[in-house]
C-alpha cells in the first residue's frame, strides 16, 4: 500500500485505459446489482405460499354445453358424487377459482355499512363445506360451514351470504385488533351484514402478478355452490395416488355426462403444473437475468485481463529495472494488484451511484421496488474480488519478468 | 488502398488470436442479446394495421357519477351500452363500429367433433371494412342485418378448416348455444398484432376470435359476454341487464379520414357529454379523449413490462461489451506503436493511419455482427419456445437483419474511433528512436 504514489503517476500516463476499465466496472456493477435484485424478487414471488397443502391436489376445468342458462346445479352435484366415490380420491369440491389460476372474482369489503370506500380488496371463492379439507387449509379460529348452510346460486345474481370464512390477512385488515371472528363485514355494495364464522391461516388470491400484490392474501369463501356451466373441480387424492386420479377423474366426468368441454391443454392439471404455469414468466426472466449477469461478469473480467496484459507487456523493461534495483517478485505482484484495486475502487464508487440511479429510473418505468443497499454492498465486494482475480494472471506473469530485461534494449 | 488496409487488418488480427476472439465474442454477445430483445420489442410494438392505423380513433367519454372524481383522470377505457348506441347511431365518423368479446359454445353438426367453446366477437357491420379484414369466401354482414338482428355469422379460416374441411361454407348452418346461424363469410388469414381492438381480453398478442356475430344478434340470442365490465354506483355485472346497468363493457372505434374531421369529432364528443349532462345522465364535467390507434396502444402500455425490461438489460449489456472492446482495441493499437511509427515515417499521413485502424475495427465489427446475428437467431428460437402468447411472432425481418449489421459495424467503428485517434497521435521519431 505504500506504493500508491508511483502507481498514480503511472496511471496518469494511461488515462484512456484507466477510465475505460473503471467505466466498465461501474456499468457492470450497476447492471448486475439491479439484475440480481430483480432475480431475487422474482424468486421470492415464485416461492410465495398459497396457504394450500398443494401436494396431492389437482384441478379440472369443465364447461357444460347445450345447457339452458345457469342450471348446471344438479349436474355439478352428480359430478362431485362421481368424483368423491372414485378410489384414490380423498375429497373433491367445485369452486369458481383457486390460487394461481389467473382469473377469478374480486370485490371491496367494508366494516361500516355507510362507508363509501371499501376497507380492503379481496377475492371471492364460492364452494361448499368440503373446501377446507380439499384445499388443505388450516382453520385457526371459528368453525367450518355445515352442509345445510350451502346454497345454490346463479353466478349472475349471487345473494349476499349471511356467513363467510375469511383468510387471517383479511380478518386482521378488517379488524386490526384481531377480534374479527363473529363480527360483520359488508361485501361489495350491499347493506346486508355477513358474519365471519371462521378464519383460515392463509389463502392466496387467484392472481400472481404485481397488481394483486397488495391484496395477495385477502380471500373469503362464501358457502355457495354456483350453478353456471363453467366450473373448476379441485380434487385431493389419497397420499401418493395423484397420478392414477389424474387419469381416472376426467374419465369419470365424461362418463357422468358427455355434454361438456374439458380443454386439452389446461383442462386437467396437477397443482404442481398450475404453480409451474403461473410462474413460468417469472422463472424465465430470472434465468435470463442470471445468464446475462454471468456473461457480463465474464466479459468484464476478460477485459481487465486483456488490458492489464497489455500494460504488463508494455512495462517489461521498467519491471526489469525495478527488479534489478532490488524489488522482489511480491513487490511487482502487489504493484499490479494495488493498481487494479485503485481503479476498481473508483469504478465501484461510480457504479454504486449508477446502480441506485438506475433503480430509481426503473421504479418510475416498471412496477418495481426500491433497491436495497445490501445488494449494492455485495456487488461492490464481488466486483473488487473479480478485478483482483482477473488481474492475478497477468500480475503473476509480470512478477516473473527477470531483472535481465533491464539490460535489453527492446 | 482499402484492399491494402483490409490485408493489414487481417494480418494484425491473426497475429493475436486470443485478443481478436475476445473482441469479436464480446461484440457478438452484445449484438446477439440486443437484437433478440429489440426484435421482440419491434414485433410487439409494431403497427397492427400499417397504412390504416392513423385514421382509426378510439373515442372516450366519461359517464361515471361523481364518486371518486378527480380532475384530469382519464375517462373509462370502454363505453356503456347507451353511449355506444348513441355514438354509433349518430354516424358522425366516416365509419364506426361498436363491439365486445364473448365466448360461445359451438355444437358441430358432425358427430365426430365434440362440442367446444370458441372466443367470439360481437360487433357491427363497419368492423370489417374499417379494419380492412380480408375475406376468403362470402361477405361481411350489412347494416340492415345489424338492424334486423339477423342470425348470421362470419368465421375465421381456422374454424372453417376445423368444421368444414376448408371448403366454401357460405350458406351452411352453425349451431351456437340454441341458435342456428347462417355462415355468410369466411375470413382469410388475419392476425393484427397487437390485437388492438380489444385490450381487455388478457392476451393482446393472441389470434383473433374465431366467430364474429352481429352485436344485436348476440344480445337477442343471449350469448354470454366476457371481458372486463366496470361498473359504478349501484351497477352490477349482470349480463341480462347490461344494456341499462351503469357499466362500461363495449369498445367503440371510428375511422376519421382527415385532421379536420378529427377535430370536429372531438368537438362532437364534448357536445355529446354536455348534452348528456343536461339530460341528467352524465354527472361529471365533459371528460373526453380521442386517441388514435397507436396512441391508444401507448396509453395501455400494450408491450409487456418484462419485454421492455429485457430490452434495456440487453442494451446495457451491449454498452458494457462496447466499452470492453474500446479498451481492448486501445491496448492493441497502442501496442503496435512501433509499426505505426514506421508507417508514418515512410510517408503515411495521420489520416491514412487513422483509416487503416478504422478498417481494422470495422472488420471486427463485421465479424462480431455476423456471429451476433447467429446468436440472435438462437435467441429468437429460444423466445419462440416460451409459453407466452407472442412467442410465435418472434421472427427476424429483413429490416431488422440489415439493422443488426448496421448496429454492429456502426458501434464498433464508433468504438474504434478513440483508440485509432490515440494511436495516430504517436510521434514517429520517438517510436523509431526507442527501437
């Protein structure tokens, strides 16, 4: 570290090269920091729990055709009976949507009947009392629906329910002191109160994009069996029997009634597939960003190797002189390492500012959070290490320059 | 002279293969990544109806009540039934069409095809001539047929293949829900990208609907409407009362052939809003807009955020690759100071040395560009493997191909400027002396 002055003097004679390396380090740091931040955010999203016990669950999307309006009620009951009787099936339920499906119902809820604005946004699920068992939801307070509380309703005009099961997140949002159980809420524009009779630990909404993030765990389940021609069957198999049920269930449905459409591509899916489909875009983005980051670091390292090699080649004679005057191999090695460190420090300081600036700009352009400084710090350390690693090979070569070089004219 | 420079460049590049490979690879990676993402961006932000789009406009009025009113907020993205009908009947534009999306159960006459659901578009007669929709067989329906709620249907070529084995099906009957509709037209291939006319369906880059039915017929036969329905006040999304409910759920497009007509139409929308307010239907002060097709795409941010993000990422990557190349080229050129000194001493002017070095960087650019183009093809192939609705559209066009080469050579020449200029500053005498 005591050789900083001569190093600075030498760098002054290589202004262009020095600036270029520093610039490259700065740009790389800025891009990699933001990319890694985005990757991390995406991966966090991909791992977000739905509140369901997802193993052994599958879904079938079925549409009845050739049916007069919205009287599929008995047909759905027959379907459910057929499904629940299948060997290997633990439970089954007909529901309007489910977490990660991508489409569903949502509405505002209030606790004050006269309030104009809703207190929270929530998704609405409509299903019978078997839904908790089928989804594997954990009831943390209150009770489940009873079979006699389930009503049949046309999806065009669902009556306001008198009871409802909500997710803990929604209950706490409505009654922050945690006293939600047994209290009334008002769903949508209604004046009719609905009593919270049960609270489940967690239940995600059907959407997984950024816009739904601020109400991701606000869900409620109404004791309603919809009678429209579109329905989703969620089926829980006995442990380990999902594969056979995935074959048997659609066949049983077709056998029960042929006048239906089950789409070939997305009609029958295991929940693992559903999760995969829902997050394909996020995963793809994370992979792409990772590849770009790695290549970027590689290019920067190669650039440092290339330019330092040139400097070493250019200074062979000076190195020889220094060696002849008593400098050890270590001195030469540390000279180049220190030189790179100096350039690197300038680069990362500029890069850190650039990374933060870039993030501020991205926040205005895309739905994105603010960059945490931890990423910048890790990036700074990583790039300095990268620089030192890259410079090592040319520096070692420099340290091996023999003192004899000093006596040669070329 | 150019040939000689080229020869010199190739010799010099061959002398240090590692360095050359590194520079070419860096340029290629940068160009490959940028071109892949730029091509996707180009395809996705393209004009769905080139030549026509500048005359197509999306009128907006604001029929909402005062709840949540804020000055300067955009009017709703769709129109309500009464407003749509009023604007349609007024016929103030050269052409106009009111439409919404839906989903219908098709029951094929053939026993071997199971019933299936198909996306449908319910619209009015001007839709086809206004959007220049090509017909393979038959014709679009007429305004009279709109009026009469005629049981007619226009289908796409794809559906025609599926149901009628691609034969001329005009005159055949198609059973949808409980209605029997007569096929009067079959569309030729038509895939406007993005599918601009309705941005509420969630797949802006998908194919068009397969079934087109007059809007009046769809309401008469109770075909289900889907897509977004935004209501206010005591409105509910109930399909049966959609005509009277305070909800917006239709898209309205007009064709206006001259700037004067555009100004007049905007004026008309303001007058219309004032008139409706006087009648008590509207409550807010007139809040209208009349974006043209491409403006409407921008307002709705049709291009997915991830695609724009990827493009920026790739451009940043290209920038780093270029800075890297500038550095390496600088090292390379300065290392040849001796050789350049000799050339200068033998009478080459600064300009000539400069040109020689630029030719060398041009060669690197060309090599990097060619290799980058290959990488871009691989990248686009990877994009096409993705599950997104626009995946199939990711193809390189001739224009983009030319652009790739220009970008590659242009940027490397630019990158070569500084090193070449620095190398020219060498004093021949000093170099010769140190030899």
